[in-house]
C-alpha cells in the first residue's frame, strides 16, 4: 500500500502554522493583518466573527502571561493591527503591555456563517470601526497555511529559519539550504546536521 502508484499524496494536504499561536487564532490574525494599513489611533472598536470552537479554546481576556496571550484572539488581533506582524515576540511582556489597550477594544463573537462550514473551513471576519464613522472589513474563509490558502515557498523558508534559530540551531540557513538541495540529488548534510543538532549523551544508568 505504501509503494503502490497513486494519483494523490497526503503531504500537500498538510496545513502549516504561519504564526506561533494556536491554529484557531490564525484566521483572525490573517484578516487583521490585511487591515493593518489603518492607524490604530483611528480605531474605536474591533469586531471579530469566527466559528464557536475558536471562542471555546482561544478567547482568553486576561493576558498577564505569555501563554494566555497566545490563547487570546483579541490580543493576537491587536498585535497584528498595531505591529503589522505576529511572531514570538508578540506574546512577551512588552508586546502585551503595548497592545493591551487595543485588545480591550476587540469584541469576539461566534458566527453561524463560519460555524456551518467548520471544520472543512476555518474562517473569520474582522471589522474595524474608525473614528470618522467608517468601517473596514476583511474576511478570511480559510486560515493561511491551509491547502486552500497556502503559504508561499519564501514564507515557509522564513518560518523554518526563524524556528531553527530560536531553537538554538547553529548555521540554520546553511542547514536549510543543504536539506532543500536534496531534491536535486544532493546528499543529506549529515555532518552539518549532527553539528547543528548534537544528541544528548546519557550514561547507561540514565
């Protein structure tokens, strides 16, 4: 069954996580980033509509810790709108303090529109109400990184480098490039891999 010829493979159906927070926050982050061109000083309120499961798991309102901020759609949306990006630093204390006021203006609610298509589609809508009375809306029907809304090769490469570097891997770019070169018939970079990821040695009593 493994080696038999087949028309499709499962790997293209795998979803990638562009941002280091729970997957249920990602549709709202994606929509908010599309609206980040608006000055946060002009935003009077923010409305997020998404599917009920996202609220059940990621609607933390007290973001005094990094963990809580990751599980807060309101914080994730505020960070996306105010900073124009979401990465590991978005959940540290300085970012939590910087985004607390805007996060307090974010209202998150479930919507039947997204509930009826979940889990086939993970979507969200973010609406900004601006000081002049106008509104700006962005809707995401599939979370970025899903097969129907894929990350680009450059985005996946940047994500991999960031994760390798944050994990303390030496020569992350060189290692990534040599692994990618395997698709052209190059050998697995065993020496570089072993140097970058030394195995923890334990004695026989461990």
